């Protein structure tokens, strides 16, 4: 790593992975990852398909446990939190899954109010107010509320899923490939919504993406992971950490080629294999 990002010294990380490793069966995916997420930043995770970006976000969200290492939320080890504290803290975290992960049997309205209905003692009128405000914020018409997810286009589904995540007013939002499968205009709309979500309220965003336009538009910090299988034994799996500009001008060929979409050396490796 030749260029470094200077984290805000005065603030403790809102989430921290300390020396986390994780595998599945015999396959090791993450090795000794240490990563801090700071309040208010938009951290973008990039890296080749399969290098472990989603697994990293699931460790951050405590949806998966590390096989070794520790995850901290607000400086507290999650492994030592009570079930009740975990439940309360998890409500502060919204997760926008790759496919949206809407409940197909529920209308968009019921999807958006789902978390509120389950977790907050709120009147139907208050929930309606929040649901229609969030739908409006993501640019969906009120008429979308009565539709089922299967009746929406991919872009509308992503926006409805975002409305659902925003309904809970999360402090942290994790976006897993928010623009994948969308046309360039709709991708731009989603990027704009990510920016708006953080300007409307103090939110910390973690974005996994292959979309370099998203990286340039939304990232306040970029972290690049490298697939463990091709990583030298003593090298950190985080091969880059810095600004988007630094990523695009980085001397490490692996970083440079990835962000510029140059198959070069990787192509040679694939043919040599
Ligand atoms: N629950 C699981 N069980 C078994 N293997 C898993 C599981 N979750 C992830 N993996 C494996 O871990 C590796 C990393 O997966 P991950 O989804 O984190 O990759 P990624 O970098 O997000 O990829 P992409 O960019 O393609 O979404 C993959 O080989 C994947 O098959």
C-alpha cells in the first residue's frame, strides 16, 4: 500500500473488524482483515468477483461470525453483547441486499413498513406517513405502494428496497451492489439517492460495487480486497485504501488495472492457468 487514508483521529470507529478471518469449509475467503468504518463516511469496497466483499459486509453487520478475530460496534465486541442489545443495535443498521430481498408475498407498502410494524410501536397512520415519504424520496409514485415486488422493474425494486431500509432511519446503511443490472440513468438515480440519504441525515454508508461511476460519485474512502488464492502469504488482503482519485492513479498494477477495467495481466494469468 503506497498511499494511505488518514482516518479522523478524534472519532472512534462505528464498526471495526479486528484481525478477522472467515472461510467456508476448506475454502478460506478472508484472512486477518482489519477495517475501521467511521461515522459519516461512505466507504466503498471494491475487488474482483468472489474476493469476499459481501462476506466482509456480513461480518460488519454481524450477519456472519468471523472464524477468528473480533467485530466491534461502537467499540464493544459484538460477541459479548446480550441478545437484547444486539437486537436494538441491529435496528440502527439497514442492509440493501444485492437482489433487494423484498418479501414477494407482501405489497411494496407492507415491505416498507415491515421493520416498523415488527419493531416500533407505531400507529398505522404514522407508518403510512413514513412509508409514503420514503417512497417519494426514492422517486416512486404512491401507486407503487399497492404493487407487489414482482410487478416492479429492477430499478423500481431497488428503490423500493432502499425505501424499506430508509424507513427505519438507520445510522448505517450497507448497499450490496446497488446499481448492478440497472441502466446508466437508473444507476445514476441510485448513486444520487445514496448521496441524498447521507445529506438528509447523518448516515454512515458502506457500498459494495463493481461500478466505477458509483466509486467516483459516492466514495469518501475506497478499500480494495484481493482474492486470497492469489495473494502472497505475507501481504495484507486489503491491497488499497484511499480516495477514489488515489485508486484511479495508483501505481500497483492490480489496483490500476481493476479500476480502469484493463484485463492485461489478469488475462495472461487466466490463459497461463
Ligand atoms: N454462505 C456461504 N457458504 C459458502 N460459501 C460462501 C458463502 N458466502 C460466500 N461464500 C463464498 O465466499 C466467497 C466470497 O463471496 P462474496 O459473496 O463475499 O464475494 P464478492 O467479492 O462479494 O463477489 P461478487 O462481486 O461476485 O458479489 C465466494 O467464493 C463465495 O462462494
